């Protein structure tokens, strides 16, 4: 079988918080040749890519051409991506994030190649709520694109509500590298504090203040150690969320909180095995932002053998079955989170049951290699239809 060249288009290759995208690309089988086109790059040492094209790394001639386009008031990105696709002999374009998919429509149309778009979260509801133009843009996208990939059925329902034909909206779970995540059910020794891990960028949808409110109440019943992996990004709303997080810590006197900031993925996994419970109570933010699907960190922590406490937000119930493979509370339900954390602290004999069910589910539905095989089959099917 001849290789199929897929050009992956994304804004940045690659933030530390997007290991899931790296896994999605690198796990594709050998008959798929991956090329990545990004507007800018970072952390290349952590996320190497053999065929990486950055719009900020162009030749002098390319810059002159783009300067001319700028003077004419024409967008630069489609011109550059079209040239990159031709240079790489791309047979299929995969746009990562819905807004990138819309920006890339003309490229796929011009080259007459299949176009796949994956939505991930902020592109589902936040963009249309912030800018009404995205309602029409998404309808245009859905009319032309070949397939729209969604992390779970909740996200698919939202995409369909935005105008995507049900036949194009496909549930495709994000895969994790289960081979690199040993299954080690957690054990809490007598006299040990309950060590709770929280991880995520400081954005309202992560629900970190709710997590800390619950821990602030629980600390009077259970000895705790708390670690937060993550920090504020560049956006003002992220810094506002950090202030809320620090305020909760001060109000409850949570002196046992260790804040590590952003860390490489390897460090996150190291911290995972040092902790007993992963707390990730995602919520719908006031500005419309949401997980869209489910945080990949929940999938990885569940695979590692750590009990997960989360919420019924978006597609999290697709990953964690309440009472079977973890514990879920309603969004923003601080007493509910306290109740579930207290139950875990009082029933350590149930941890292995929850962990085993979670790992089995991840192995079946979120295994990186399995999902990559399924994605490659979709690419091949679309390419043959266009051929």
C-alpha cells in the first residue's frame, strides 16, 4: 500500500498542554506520512516532528510574496498553507480546531483533497458565543468538509446543533499512550495524608476554585496534601482565574498546597504516581467555554490506577462511569465533591475496583495505537472516495 501524505494544520506546534495532539499524530501507522503546518512552533525538543513547516520560518522570497499579499489586503495563511501542501504532496488535509478548519476551507477546495476537521473544546461553543460570525462560518465549514471528528457524543450533539449534518459528525476518542502509563492502583498507608492532584491551565472551565473550596472543607475531616500542576497563560481571563485560585487558598488557609506551575508531561506522570486521587471538576464557564469533550488528563490518570473525582460536564461521563470507574458530581456542586472525596478517604478498599474498571475502559476506547488505526482507516476511506 502506497503511503498517504496527511498535512496536519494547527495554530501552534506544540504547547505543553497539548500532548494529546502529539500522540494523535505520532501514533499513526507507517502507511501514513505526517507533515505538520503551524503558524509558530515551541517545545520542539519535547514534541519532535520530522516534517514540520512553520509560517514564521519562510524564505526571503516567501516573505516578499506575503508582503505583497498584505499590501493587497489578502490573507497570508491560505497562500502559505496551499504552497506547503503542494510542497509536501499532501493527499489529505487535517485541520485541528474548528476555526482552523474554516480558515483552511479554500486550501482544500483549491487542491481538491479530502478535508478532516477535529474540534477540541473552546472552538465548540466559546467562539460562536464570542463572535456571532462563527455561526455562519461553521455552517459553511460543515457544508464543505468531509468529516468532523468529536471527542464524544456530547460534543457531537453540540456540533450537530451548530449545523453539521449527522452523517459527517463522527465520535473519535483521543488516545493516550497506555504503554507508557503503568497501571499501579494507589494504596494509602495508615497515617498518610490523602494526597490530591489537580492539573490544568488556569481557566474557568477547569473548575479549580471549586476543587479547592471542596478541599478547604474536607481538610477539617481528612489530612490532606494538595499539588497543582498548571498556571495562568497569556490571556487576562487566565490571570483572573489565578487570582480566584489564590484567594480560595488564602480563605481556607490551605497551606498544604504545592503549586508547581506548568510542567512537561513526564513530570505530570511522575506526580501522578505520588498521589492518591485526581480531582478535576470541570464546569461550563460564564463566557461559554467548556471542555467540549473530556480532559485528556482524566483519561491518563484513570489509566494510571488513580481514582478520579470529576463532574458530569460534557463527555466526562463517557470516560468515567460514576460509581463504577470513578466518582462524578454535578457541576459547581462543592458539597457533592466533598462527599465523594470523603467517601474515597473512608473506603480505600474500593480503590482498586474503581481503578481496574477505569483502566479496562481506557484500554478499549482510548488506546493511542487503536485510535490511530481507526483514524488512518478514515483517512484512507476519504482518500479513495476523492480518488
